[in-house]
C-alpha cells in the first residue's frame, strides 16, 4: 500500500482570537496537550506514514513557522499556496503533487488543527479506509471516503452526513454509502438528526486514491481540466511557483465537500466513535477538554472562587474569576477576551470589527 498524507495548514483561526493571530494561527498553538496542533497531526500519522510521504499545504507567510514545528519535513514537501481559496484548491494541488511522484498513491487528507482522542483507533481506521479506497465498487469506480463522527449532541457548527446502504464491513467498522450532506443545520434540525440516527458529523478527514479525486475534479469541474494539466507540468520544477499562481487565478474557491463530495456518486462514509473535535471555537475546545459539567478548565496562573464550568487561559498575569458560570476568559499580553461560551462563534465578529476599525494586531506584542 503506497499511502501518503496531505495536511492542510492554511487557516487563520479567527475564532481563537486573541490567542490566535494572523502570524500564529490555531495550527501553531498548543491547545490540547503540550505540542502544537500541527505537530500532533504529523505525529499522529508517523507510525503508519513516513515523513518523506507527508505533504503540507500552507500559505507562504506560514512556511517558516510550519518547518519550525515540523523540522524533519523535507522542504520540497511543503506546498505553498499563493492565496487561500478553501480546501478544494488546496486538495487539488496537493494531490496533483503526490500523483506526479506516485501515480497509484493512496492519500489521507487531514486538517492540521483537529484533536483526536484515541490515536491508535484513528490509525487503525485510516488503514482500513485505505484498503477500501483501493478497491473498485460495483460500478467499476474507486470510492472517495470520509470519516463520520458519531454525534454526541445536536451541534450546529458541524456539517452532517446521512448514511445509506452498507457496502463493506470488518469486525469493527462498516462502510456506508453517503446519502446526502447537510451543512451546519439549525438547532431543531440537528436535534432531529440525533433522534433519527444514521447521521454523522463530517470530520473533514478523507481517504482516496490520488487519481480518483483528480478524476472527480475533472468530471465535475471541467473548467479545471486544462489548468490542472498545465500545473502538472510545472510541479517539482523551477516553474512551480508561477504555475501555482496561474492555477489559482484560473479556478474558483470552495470547500471540497461542496465542489466534489456532495455531487459525486461514489462517496462513502465510515462511522467512527473515538473522541474528535475540529477545535473550531473556544466552546469546542472546552467540550473536548471537559470531563464534568461543573469543572473549571484553567491554564496559567488562575484563581477561581465560587465559579463553575469556565475555561480560562492565562498568559503573563494572574487571572481571577469570582461567582461566574460558563465563561471563557483569555488573557494575552495585549488583549483580554471575556465570552459567554454559547456565543463562541461570535469571536470572529470581534476580529472583523477590529479589522474594519484598523485596531487588530496581527501579532502579540513581544
């Protein structure tokens, strides 16, 4: 099995302000455990994929920081996007590079900033998914596979996948056809999904043969066909940078789910039940770290008096909370955030407001 990893690391993490900044977004932060999110992502797959077969797609401004966190990554395995256009273009470019090196490669696509609880179980299901991705379906096509997380609450911040018929099974896993995708439902719909069963959170983790996903791009997005062919000639040459700039000017932005997976008839899902989070907000981080409802999760020098269910990240100063419940408090050297956890998605609005007013620092004071 010729298995590669493609890690997407170009996000800015606006919902993690003030800890996350444009110069040091979420993937470079140590939010869960002692290592950065991107370092944990690489370490998670190293037991099954050697470093020379791990590729990272990021923006030029994050290239040096990426290599600082993953110094053993071969420099040529860093793929530099000229601009961020969501996951669709990033996956197309990264997969094309892998296919040029290994035409029959299998690829696992991973965000750089997710948290996973049972890492051995994760690796086990990746290897099983790779076996399925390497097998033709009854229609003589190879599948595109995503992992579906069994939901534990009516979450409105995640996309959902509705399972269809079973196409394969092992002792521990079943492979299902994807009946449909639903993007971030309202709370009533999310509750209904939970009650009905057969729905899973879309993890954003994918497994497929490199040529299978590229074939889907060319069939579903015919306008991409010539730009992809032209880019293939430029990759791994001294024309790569200019080739990438030209390619990004020619194609549309969009997530892989919308561009490809929702329209492709050969998309499968493997339901898994290990703990997982995209750590997409302070509330999501709180839920991943939380053991009991009433506990306070405290980082740094923090004093909590008569307070419950709070998440506090202190940096250089003492932080004290008294008589409060369900708050997020984040202290950095130049900003303090006090947040009702239920409003965690609105942190992005603060960032946008500060950007509009010209008050947003892209980095913390040194």
